[in-house]
């Protein structure tokens, strides 16, 4: 990595070097080359937190396999597929921007960060088989998912993913498959985009620099960033600040004293994976296989058996197992983070949430105290012949779910992603983590639209956005756009070497 570079009084400060800041910085600079942008990252090295390859599942969430996005059958037996259509379209925007970045030479070697891996949903028991059949009927009727396959045939499932079938009892099973799924190393794509940004005129990327001060100053912000190695504090000003600090965002929002953040709290959920690198097992599985949520598990703890491609090596990953933690960041977090986030303005909401979610808290404590044998029981639901000695347990990233007041209610644990923008639009922050990295380009486009409206205002500006994201502003869901959508999708996939 290049040495940390610091610039004076930039237009934009991005806090954090994960996938959100990386996409936002690269898109902004592409849309307005005159912008001066500074990135501060607390860790040594970039994108070492949630976006790092081992800290998330690397699923390019496109709604194909994740059963939690499709509610149960309606009274007429159909399944509402609106949300998966939304997520598919949003992920497609990420693919298009990264394809543009490759095609225009901003970044290289897409196989370092994205690889084709089929996405499967897998269920067992007759009620779930009926649900999956109805979900497939709803989804394959739309051109986004028209090549999705459904089967209850064991031989076919065994061909798709042999580990799912070997040694299984006679309970009915079913699966769907789409070959156009992906495995993404969000950390690598972040580092590539930030390396490009750091080489641009008027831009600086400084790792090892923790933001320790954020104060309103005229129309913009005064920012202090501490060099972790030397203790030196770099003070600067910027017109716009993006808090893309992942789990660290809530504490920074509180530091900035944004009235919009009053009452907000955070609830950290840790994660763990089982990992297998035995070549004779890894070579038998080439898929991301998602199942149904177990018991009281929150949606982000739905287990899946995944092929991962990290640093050119294939591995199998199973989980996540949720875990109780009070840290907001995996690497740079502190056990006091949760306590420090409790303020007078969010105390009541947090207490009410805790009271209203005792089952979830019990679930997290129980998950954290599981033995290897307990974890293997869950793995056997997917891979009946799995042996404990082939798997090791590692830590995953931490998700800090936003907790907010709702009208008249005690509050909710918000599992989605939340963009918070100050009234004068000089600061935006991102809270929450699902579906997260996959839809990051769509999320940062919303931030740009709100705080840099001039970049969308003219016909020329719109044309420039369409160079970066060709489907931008067009409704690709409409059946009459199916052919154009397929053409643009193919072009992006070719650039990313996915076909
Ligand atoms: C277990 C797990 C599985 C997941 N699986 C998937 C998946 O399969 N697909 C998917 O799309 N998404 C997945 N996600 C979500 C995804 O990882 C996140 O949405 C995404 O990585 C968030 O990116 P970010 O840039 O907001 O945050 P991060 O990548 O966490 O980056 C934030 C950065 O800010 C830095 N920072 C914090 N405080 C400061 C400070 N004061 N000063 C300077 N820097 C600071 C941190 O060090 C960090 O590098 C998963 C998440 C988890 C935890």
C-alpha cells in the first residue's frame, strides 16, 4: 500500500475504508473530477473490518437464494417476490459500476474480487418443499429469474451439490438453482477502488488515522484524525462528511451531535463461521446454499454452506453462528462500545428494546455458548456426512443493528440499512448492515443524489451517470425492457469475466 496521504481542507471526507466509502469516493470522483476527497481509516491497511473477505459471507446478494427476502406463502398459496426483484436490480447496479471500473482501467483483474458461484436454496420437509415450489413459480415468472431451476429430485440435487444429499434420510427435499450467482470479496474491490482514488489529483487515503473529532463549522465540518502510530492529530475542514465507519458509525454520529441521531441506539451481533479447507471436500461443492431461518434466529443468522474464493483459493464456509458481544468493531472495537453508546436520549428505547427482545438476547447467549457438537448438528442439516475434525471455528465480522424509536412504540431493532443525513445535507452516515455490501452502489447513489443534487441535475450529468451505470434511470423490471436488460447484464458480466 502507498504511504498514507493527507490533503488540506478537502471538499469531502470519507470516514472508513470499507465498501461504502470506496464506492462513494470512486463514484464521486468519476462524476466530478474536480472534487478533492480525503479518506481516513483507523486500522493499518484498508477494508479490514466488515468488508474484509473473511468477515462476511461474500454472497453477491441478488435475491436468488436468500429465503428470508421472500415472506411465507400468501393465503392463495403464492409468494410475494417484490423484495427479491428490488435487491436483484440493486445488486446489478453494483456489478455495472465495477464492470465500468474494470473496462475503463480504474481497477484490474476482476477475478481477484468476483467469481461465478451458483446460488441454491435448499429446504427439507413437505411444508418447506411446497413453499419453495411456490417461490420458484413466482420468481421464474419474472425475466430477472427466468432461468431459475426447481427440483425435488435427489439425483439432480446431488448433481448440483453432492454434499447436500450423501447420507441424507428420506425426508422430502427440494432446491432451486441459478448459475448466475456470485462470490464477492468486498474487501479486495474496496482496496482496488481506493488505490485508484488515492492516485487521483487532489485525493488522499490515510490508513492508521482514527477520526477523533467531528464538529460543525460553518456550512461544513471540522475533523480531527489521530495518527495511531505517532499520536499526531491532523485537523482539517470539509464541506461534506460521510460516516462510513460500519459498526463505528453510531459513536461518530453521537460525537458529531447530529439532532437526527437523537434516540438512536446500536445492538451488536457478532458472528462465527465453520471453515473447511480439505481439498477433497472443497472440490465437491461449488455453490452458495441458503436454507430457512432456525428457531428465533434473526434474518442475518440464516445458515448457509458457501463456496468462497479468497486470495485465489477455494474454501468452504458454513454459518454464520450469531454471538453475543458488546464490541461494535471486530478489529478496532472495545468491550465498552455498547456502554459508551448509551446516552440519556436513547436509554429508554434501549431498555424497552431489551425487554421486548428477550428471546433474541437468550438466542444470542445460547449461540455463544454452543459446543462444536451443537454447531455440527446445524451443519448436518445441510451436509449430513460432515465430520467435526474437518472444520474449524473462526470469528466473522460484527453487525451493529440500528435501534430506533418508532411512532408510539417502544422501538425496533432495524435489520436493514439506514442512511441518516443531516438537515443541511453536509453529513451522511450509514447504519446497519443488511443486505449491505452487495447493494452498496445503490446506497451511495442515494447519498450522492441527496447531498450532491447538481451531479444529477442536467442532461449531461445524467449521461455521465449512465456511462458508469447503464441501467440508471430505466425501469428494467418492465417486461418490455427484458431484452435490453439482458444485453446490459451480459456486457457487465463480460467485463467482470463472469461469462
Ligand atoms: C457475518 C457477516 C456476514 C455478511 N455477509 C454479507 C454477504 O454475504 N453479502 C453482503 O453483501 N453483505 C454481507 N455482510 C454485510 C457487509 O459486510 C457490510 O454491509 C459491509 O461490509 C459494510 O461496509 P462498510 O463500508 O459500511 O463498513 P466496514 O467495511 O466495516 O468499514 C468501516 C471502516 O470504518 C473504520 N472506522 C471505524 N471507526 C473509525 C474512525 N473513528 N476513524 C476512521 N475509521 C474508522 C473501520 O476500521 C472500518 O475499516 C455481512 C456482514 C457480516 C458481519
